[in-house]
C-alpha cells in the first residue's frame, strides 16, 4: 500500500498556534517536505521533533515531486509544510497535491493557521462572501497584472491579497488607481508580538514596508455597481439598445425586457420610448 501525504498547517507567527495532531504527525511521518528547511527546522527544534527534512519549493517542485511520489508509492508517509500557514495556499504544495490525486496517492489535510482568514476576521469587513487572490502578478508580467486588477475592479465581495514588502507600495498604488478610495485593512506581523491592523482607505494608506502584509479590501457597493452599469447604457438611445438585442436574435418582447433590466426602468418606459420613435414600432 502507498503512504499518505499529510498537509500540515504550521504557525504564521506565534509558535504556539499549532495543533496537537500536527505535532504528532510531524513526529510520526517518515519525511517532512518543507518549503524552506531552515525555517521549518526552527519550528521542529522548538518542539524537539527530529524527523528528516527535504526541500520542496517553487524552484525544484517538478523534479522533487516525482521523487516524493515515488517514496509515497513505496509506503512512506510524508508531511508537507510551508514557510507559514496552510500548504497549497499560494505555494507549490498545490502541484504536489494534484499529482498525488493523479497517481492515486492518499492525501489528507490537517487544518490550522492561514494568514488570509486570520486577516479577514480582524478586518471587521463582510466575511460571508469574500475572494482570495493571493499575490498580484509582478511588474515583469504587465499583461497578467492588468488582468488581475481588472477582475477586481467591480468585485462586490471582500478582497484578500498578499503583499511582499518590496511590492507593497506599487500594489497599493495600482489598487487605488483601479478600485478608487475603498476601505482597506493593512494587516502586518499577524499573531506576532507587534501585530498591527490599520483600517484606512486606499487613497490614504501609508504602511510601513516591513514584514509580509495581508491586504483586506472592501468590495464595491452593489448599488454603485448597478448605477455604473446603468449609466453606461445611457450613452445610447433606448431604441438602439433594443435593436442591439434584436440583432442578437431576440424577439421584440424579450429585447425590451432585457433593455429595461439593463437601464433599471420598466418595460412600459421602454415601450413609450419606442412609440416616440415611430420608425422603431
């Protein structure tokens, strides 16, 4: 029988934020695959765990994943840990999990800390609906970065992003230019001694560029979004609006219904506008 890959969540700051189950698993497995073995060794030494370590990170994931799969198929149990938090969230762990699924290797996740959820709960923003975007694409990939920012422009759910210190200023500038003066929670040093959460706006944010940040941004007000969408349609006449839908193959009744919905008016208003333009009746 093949072994099991254990996804072990580790502390994002405070070393006490680790479950008994994770500690027991880290001690019991045959091998621990870590994103940064030096960083993970500090945690293991703190809890006097002496399980062998191997590196699994973004730069060796393709070759190392094959070796780990081979060990798992031999019956070895392996724990996967990231630098901090839950594996497979914005790190190469997701690739190893996907490969395990393809190869029929058992995977289980041991829940625990994750920075995005910790920041969300501290922000006080709506948490019923949110979207996690990880890190924005870097400046070297302008097209993908523009796409990512474009997806967020009309996002009505609370937005959660990670930001590295050297990218923070540029990220906040681009977010302000795209989203406007939305409220934002700047979360830094989470669970550590100097934990800091600053509630401000994208136009007024002046963070200290030290440490990893989690940015929690309020979603766009749905009323504002609807108003903006309706305003776009005011650039063309109601008869032309209806004609666009008819050109797509809709009959007159359905075209009038959709035009009314787009503009936030009644079908009677649409019909009245068509009557005023006799040539369209």
